[in-house]
């Protein structure tokens, strides 16, 4: 009775939500066809069901549930897929993640903004500079600082080189997954050129801590133009050799054409980005759609596919290498002179040579690297186009030198949602090729 009285005492009034718009990133409604297909392709099982004996492994209707991974070289070591099979045909799939969990987001809340880039760079270890970039852009948005033009263009140069090296690594491993050991060797060979330049510039081949809030750690080395020219000329020429090796190869085409199809409606409904979304014909690239750095000052094409299959995703990555080289050549021509980091004493440590000459510089250096700098209260979300799609960083500052909350929108994590739709109706032999075409980096998934 008391419940009835409470319900009667609540005044009834119409509720109308305030009109809001996310602009170009507005979430489109999920179509009934996409909903049916995506739900029907997902294996709905509790994680421990197989181990606890809650279900029968072999069912009356002649289907069988098996595990692929996590101890499988073609599931990138730590991805587990539960597959329901009818013979060799995949009916439903359930991706299971968490085997590489590192807690990097929580770790990021215990590190200062100065230290933060050393943490995020290890998430997607094949494109570490993009992780550093998105964290730095988010921090700078909260600080309200404006970068010198040279710092912006250096960042763009390094990120495009990183995109080339990441796609080369994918070309190599995808070739291996499809049986081409030659492509594995060639991909690593060309990637080595880029990593050698990274080592010359940042001191490290991976996990650089080079792009930092306020700019970059150091200026480009002497002779960098010649090094970059050699990379561009060599890699561009080799992409045509890859064309000859793979694109027209009958076995390669049979393993990729009409395999792992996904429609534009499904990709949008599942929040896929990067080459997966573009393979369906949707020209969504944050460098063009929502320009950052100086991407609005360079000319490049957004590569799209038609059928949303493995071959389209291969073609997009191959051509994106060429487009990145096109951007890098424009950076070579337009690189401005000047500072490579913000000349703000509260954000930027003093030059190394000043530490031996000035007590004030020594104290300032000590405070920056022990206490860090304070960031005004606020929250921000910044996204960049990584080789795998939209890489976002959500930061909340409470006015201290450490983030109150940090969350990374990892494209690999979101893109894994497309696997059940891609695998449905295909053969288990195609599963390896389809997983490879998604290009997941599990350090980013299990961050």
C-alpha cells in the first residue's frame, strides 16, 4: 500500500530530452538487418561454460564448440575465439579478451602528465607514436597551450612514418598467415628502414617517449631529409613489388576475395573505424574528416573499398602506405624552422646545457621531472587516426599534476566486435585470414 501511495504522489509530466547533436560523429541508428546479422553471429555463452560443463561440447544438431587461441600464433598470442562449427563452417563466434591485461589506464592515473607518455606508448606497440600523440594533444587541450609550427610538422612526419612501419608489419604478418614467407621477410626488411630512422631520432626503435605534452623531446637529427628521402623512395618502389607478389596471385586472391565480408551498415553499427570501415566504402578518416596537426595543409586521398572483404582491407593498407609517403614528401618540402617545443617554463624543462650553469634551471628541471606541472581542471576527448582506426583519449583533470581519470578508446578493441559478423558462414580455414585482416594489437585491447 505504501508503494502505491508513493507512486501516486509522483507528479506525471511529459519528459522530453534536450536536442543534442554530435555533428559528423553522430551515431547512426542500427538497422534491423545489421542487428539481426550481428546478434545472430555472436556466440552467447558465459566464459567459464566450457570449463564447468554447463553445455555439451557436441550437440544433437551436429555442431561443435571449440577454442581457437589464446595459445595460437594467428590469434596474436592472447586472443581467444570460441567458435561454434558445423563441420568446417563457422556458425557463431565469441571473442574473449583479457589475457594480456596490464591496467595501463589506472597506471596512467598514478603518473604525472610528464610521465604519461612513457605509459601510453606501450599500448599499441606497433604505432607507439600515435599513442603518445593522442595523450599529448589531450593534455595540451586542457593546458590551453599552442604548439610551435615546427613541433606540429615533426609530429606529423613521425606519425606518418609510424603508419608506414605499422602497415608494413601487417603486410608481413598477413603474408605469413596466408602462407607467404617471402612477404614476411620483405615486410620486416622495409620496416627496418623506418625503425633505424626512429632510433636515430628518438634513441629507441619502439616505445619512444618522443612526442610529449608541449612538443617533442628533441629536434630532428642532422641529415634527416636524406634519410627520409631514402625511406620514401625505397618503400614506394617495394610496394609495387608487393603488388607483383600478392595482388595478382591466384591463391592469394582466393584466400581474400569475398572472404570476411562486412557491409557498411554493419561496420557503422559496430563502431568499426580505420581500414575495416573504409573497406565497406565509407570514406571516414579523421585526418580528413576532423583535421588535426597540419593535415589540412597537405594533399592526400582517403582510400576506400567496395566489398568490405579481406582483399579490400589488404588493398587499402597497401595504398595507404603510398598515401603516407605522399604526405611525408610534402612535409619534407614544407617543414618550418623554429622551436620544436613550447617555450613555456611551466611546461617545458630548461635546455640541458643550462643545468650546469644555473641553479634556477637545475631546480626547475628537478621540479618538472619529480612533481610535474599542474593542469587546470576540466575534461576533454581527443581522437586521432591511428593505423587501426580512431584512437581516442579521454582525460579528466582535477587541477593536480596527475590525471584524475584517463580512458583510451582503442580501435583494436572496438574492431574485434566485427569478427563474429565476418566469420559467420565462412570456413574455419578462413578464420586465420579474417583475424589477420582486422589487424588487432592485443596490447591496445587489454590495456
